[in-house]
DNA sequence: GCATAATATTCGTTAAAGGCGAACGTTTGG
DNA sequence: CCAAACGTTCGCCTTTAACGAATATTATGC
């Protein structure tokens, strides 16, 4: 009995995911006739059909499902091998970091600080949406994703979530917005507010706070991008509910003032990685103890 | 950039484990020159050496270690795929059971009872030493191993241990050995005893019991094979310390008598499996809730 | 220290596997 | 009922793998 042919298995994997010989053949840059015969050989080797030919469509059989599951593991492991060895090649080490585009730049800077001085390390920083970044993480194009909105891990997305930092949240604005002698509830009801957008985890807790104080807020803007929030606060558009770290420079220079500290609210920052056999060694300098999140 | 060649990777795996091209070539039934060139191509594809050529010996480089780790996972997954599909082939299902040669036959029978009536199921029963059986389990030649001495699981042996049954232990012998009106301590000190061998987990607890009673036992035999223990008890060699299930027939017929029940002792029986993506479905009929044992 | 056995590497040749494209068969949808 | 979209089959060609002999290297015994 010949050994399992992994070449065939690879073709099978693509066909199974695409659902069509034709599309799979395009993706693999070979003729579909070649695919057809190679898939057939795999079926012969395994002694059972992997696809049910229903008309011109291909449907996985139960055996096909089993085979695909194993194939996915096999080729994911192979890709991980390539990525791991890739990263080791060359003298200069690289760490590829993805950051949510809406995340505070100062926080990103703090996270990366231990590596920034080093001439032997290259930091590749890419920002994007959560979906983009997690896809890139799964595809091993990124080593870590920074976010203030930790994902749920599950079997398909076996993420590790590391809590990096927790920042208090304050009510911050230009000096002319920050009138003396007002209570928190008075400030929140009288001044126009810059709130985190509803897509941000913090927003839920802000709403809860406003409700508990019986405040009907006057919302000037809802923003998910912290850099934009900073600009709007500097422009004096309103009082922003943000962690002071976001506008640290402006606070230092007196351009902005923290009117109140919202002690019941905090913003947490997380670094998200995936299970790697040989994780990027640079990560250990930035993240302490890897804690597993989610189920098995 | 061409994709990773799994054919090359397979060769590499064997060479890395054997440590020699020559031996690997024998195992693979190909010329060593072929191996040499294929390994070289893999190294070229990966862009780094996998072996350090120290004289005529091959030593894994760090990259080689990484590659071997991944290769082991990959081919273990492939083997599992083959084994899983193998088992599904044909109408008759088969369950391959390994049992410690020294284990009570009645217990084995009880465990397998749900399958024994079924004409559509074939039970393959193989007995052997613990080492043999666990190797076969790891190599996917067995679906489950029955034992009264559960193994420790670790990263290299990711076993699941299922507690199947717990049997009380009694003091059992022929009627002429079972004199009326004696205390347990008196029986244990006066009659010759048949004890489980020191290799059996139960023995430690038997010794503890004897010590706590202040008994200096008169040991007739130490036996690890329950079938042999049964024969010796029937021969009237002495009082046996065994679970009654081992000699159930003889107890029913009056050929043997249970003189005392050792309430502080029990023998537990376990079914050991390994993590499988698609476990043999017959197992679910025999084992309730799979519980993970040992560490990760 | 030198011969020898054991091992890895190189190279030219041969065998096997993979791939191509055209022709054919089948299903689906207008 | 025809055309478009697929999957399958088949003969031919290309690429890859394997072989075996020659070569190089290094431990080991005498």
C-alpha cells in the first residue's frame, strides 16, 4: 500500500473549500483535468469517495468531511512551519504587529517601547479593521494584534488574549469647556460630549453610567478612532470621554484639562496572539504570561 | 515560490529520527542518493540547513528541530486520517481493544458486553504488556486499552483515562481455608495468602492494610495475572485478595467462598484512549463521558 | 599512521508521476 | 431544446524522482 500522497491531499483541500474543480484549478494554476485525475487517485488510495457527484456539483461525503478536517490541520501546520522558519531567516528579527485603526497611538507606542530602541529589530506596524487583522493573524502574516475590544476565542479562532494595560477614563476638554465647581452629573448634562462609538466596548459602560446618573447627554459626536477623538477634543468640540493617555501631550501642555475622573470606567488594552509552536521570541519581551482565553 | 513539498518533508522526518541517511534509506526502500538529493531540495526550499554535517553524522540544526516538530504533527495527522477512514470502510465495524494480560477476564467481558451480541460489529481483542498496548494505542492500531493501573498522561502520551468500574476486594478461598468465627486480622495472619504482585497498583494498599492491622502475612504467592490468581485460589493454595468478580463462577457454585470483604480496598478498572478527531463510534457505547487525565 | 569500513555527495541515466489540451458526457437554466 | 458550465477521459509531453556507480570524507581497528 503506497503512503498517503500529500500532493493529492493538498489539491483535495482546495477543491473541497472551493466546491468546484474549475475554481480550484484556477487558484492552483493547473488544468482542471489534472485536478480531476489527482482527486480520483486520492479517492482510490483511500478506498472511498470524497465527493458525491450530484449533477455538476461536488458535495463532500462523510469521508470527505473527515479528510478535509485532517487536511486543514496538516496544511496549517505546514504553513506555520514555513512562517516560523521565514521569520528566523536573516539577522534582523522582525515583529509584525497589527493594531486596530481606532486604537490610541500612545498606547501602541507604550506597548512597542521595549523594541523601539533596538537596531537589530524591525517592527512592522499595520492598522486595519478587526476582521482584517484577525484574518492576517490566522494566516500568520501577523504575530500579534492590539485591540481594546478582545475577541471571543473558539475552535475556529483559537486566540490567546493577553491583558496588557488598563487605563482609567476621564472627562477631558479644552479649558473653556471645563467650568469650575460643577458636579459630574452637571458637567455630563450641560456640555456637548464626545463619546466612543457604539462599536467600542467601552460605550456600553458609558451609557450605563449616564443612565445611572439620570443624565440625558448632549452628544456632539460619536467616534471610534482615538486619533480623531483627540483632534475633536483639541478643537473644543466638546468634553471627551477617553483615557487620558490618548491626549497625554495636550494634558501636559495645558491645552486640554481633565475635568473629572470616571472612576467606575476603565478602558482595557489587549494583545491577541494565536497558538504557535514557536512563537516570535520578541513577543515574550512585550507580553508577560500568556493566558488562554475562551474554550478548547 | 513553490509550495512546501511534503514528500521531501516526509523523507526529512525519517532521516531526522534515524539520524542516518543510510538507515533512513533502508526504512524507506529507496537509494540513499535519492534521499540525499531530496533532503537538499527541502533545505533549498526552506532557505536554511536542517542538518549540520559533522563528519559523517547528521545533527539537527535549530531550524531542523522546528521542522521536525511540525513534520511529526503533520504525519501523525495524516496517519490518523488513514486510520479513521480505514475503520469506516466496509459494513462491519470493528473495535480494536487491548487488555492488560493480567486483567480479569470477567471484567473484560463486562466491558465488551454491549457489543458482543451484535452481528454487525467485530471486536478485536489483544492482550499484552502495558508498554506494548500503549505503543499500539499511540500507533492507532488499537482504539482502547483496558487496565487496572491507569497511566500518567503527558505531552508525549496524551491519554484519556476513563474510570469504568470499581470493584470491592474480598478475601476468598476454598471452603476448607475459610474457618468460621475468625476476625479479619486472624484470618490474614493464619492462612497462606495469594497477593497481587508488587507491580499492581492494588498491592500498595493491601500492604498498608496489613501493616495497619499489625499482621505479618504468610505469603503463598504473589501473582499479577488474575486468571492465574483464580486457578491458584481454586487449587486451595491459600486465601486470595481479589475482587469477587474474578471468581464469580466459583463463588456461585460454592467452589470458593468469600471469607471477608475488605471494605477499605477497591480495585478500579480504566479504559484508556487517545485524542482522536473522529473516535471510533463504538467506543461511545462502552464509555460514558470522556474525561481528560493528566496535564496538557 | 594507514587501511578499511561506514557513510554522505555528485552525476548521468532511466522510470514514474504530474500536467496539458482536446474531445466527450452530463446537468442546469433560459 | 439549445447553450453554457462543469466534470471526466485520453493520448502526449514535461518535470520530478529514483537508481547505481563513482567520489569524497571520516571514524575505527590493527
